[in-house]
């Protein structure tokens, strides 16, 4: 057995912090229950980044389904800012309070992964970014993590099972193990070319035994037009000036007529390093910084009880409306019942980001495919900077 909770454990409210079970015990013995409205909001984003990507809603729907509650939510994949409610639940507290821990866990981690992926993709521009980090996380949650990475903007994922779940082909090149066992980079690349399906692009890993530019030249001279690209996974302890190494490799390939060969880079990358390497890199494999991304630190807070605004110190009480201008992407947050001008000062029209999602036991808008959510994220990213 793995040390994991299954769906039934979560749905029964067993995956919860102890003080929620004690709260329910006290309320039930005292015969007290209240209609409450609670919102999920983030006050600070990691490393002072200006925005995040909200994900995890599809898994939250499995917890919400069947509860006697009403829910408003942002669409999965919405780019959010601080102090904006992304999810709001109203109902009797004893009907949903015990699920606070699980819901937060679902949206905090997946949103963190999607956010880091989106930042890496934004930094890379039109260049592909692949999720290579499944080996850095528990395998049971790898599908969730790589789905979040894909939604956030990654162009592909490396794990076969994870790719199947999102309806994509897995992405990858060759490991150092193949080259070490074959004994030579060129021999390993030729074997790959001989045996692996021709629809798979030939990308040679060129940093196993010798200087990167020498290996790149050897492989390119042998493979010629069959070689699509080369990959450098050079460990940081051996890199020196990595940008200079890439410049040399590109120069030596070009001067020998191998201009068509793409340069792929992996190992220890994040959005800042991607920005530095963009002049010479055609594609990125990003692992640890995406899969182990800082969570988006959402919190659930009660904002109304029996229809009256109330909240703890540091929180703004009352139900809220979150709107965004479809022209300039300016956001505003208002009390839910306050009348507002639907026109932005730029002339654009404001639309609601937080909308009714679950009511009377039915979901009012459904889950989109990972591909549709990813397109939604990428479309929004055009209007946001790192």
C-alpha cells in the first residue's frame, strides 16, 4: 500500500484538520447550526508574483456533488490576483465545513503548479515547454500535477500514464542510461533512429561523455537531416557559463550546415533561466520548479452568517463580485449587490469572473477538457506579464 487517502476517505470528511471535527462535535451537541457564506481567497502570492492560475475545480466538483449547498466559482484556468474570491460556498455550516481542508488542498497545489507552468511558458514565448518533473513527486499524484502543468501552458508531459489521462502523446527524448549502456552517444542515437517509430522526432542527448559541442557535431554529421535536435542536460556543477556553451554549440552546428538542428535544454530551469537562455534555445524541459512549485496559499473564510456580513479581522465581510474588463484586463471587486457601471474607463466591458456554479444539486457549467482549459490560459496570458 501507498500512504494515500482514497476518494471515499475524502468524501466522508476524514481528510480534515482535527479542529473541524471538534467544531462539528460541539455544534451538534449544542444543537447549533448556521447558514453561512464562505469564500476562498489568496492574500499574498509566492515570491511577490503579480498573478496566479486558478485550477483544481474539476476535483473540487467531486467533493461538492451531493452537498446541500450553493456555489459560485471562477472557471478553471482563470488568471487571478490577490484578494479576489475564486470560490464561494453557502449553506448550513455543518453540511460543508468539514471539507475545508480537502478543498484547499485541491486548489492550492494544482494552482501552484499551473501558475509556475504558465510563467515558464510566458517566458519561453512560442518555444515549447515540456513537463519533465514527475520523478520529483509521489507517483500517485503525478497525473494531477502534470495535468495542472499542461493546463498552465506546458506543451507536453513526459509520463505515459499522465499523457493518456489528458489525451496527449507523451513527450521525451532519450536518457543518459541508454547512452551509458550503449557506450557511445552516436551509437545510442543510431540505435534510437533504427528502432523507434519514425513519427518520433530524433533528439540526441549530447552531454554524457564529452564536450557538448564535439558530441553535437559528431551526432549531426552522422544523422544529417534525420536529426531533429540535440538536448543538453548538463549538470550545474559542470556548466560554467551555460549561455556561452549554448552559443558555441549553435555556432559549430551552423558553420557545418546543420542549421536545422534544434537545441533543447533541461535541468534546473525556471522562468528566469528561460529568459536568459532564449537567444539560443528552441525548446525546454522543466521539472522540479514546476512539479514542486510553491502552492497558492488560498484560505477559506466565513464572510456572512444568516445573511449578515461578518468576518474575522483582516478579511472583508460580505459576498463579492469580481469583474474584469475584456479590453484592458483591469479587475475590480465590489459588494455583490452593489450597482456598478458595466463600462470600464478604457471603453471596454466588464464581465463577471465569479459566477453561479452549483445549485439545487446541479452544476450550472461543466468541466472543460484539459486542451480547452489550456487554450483559455494561453489566451489570457497575452494580457499579463511575468
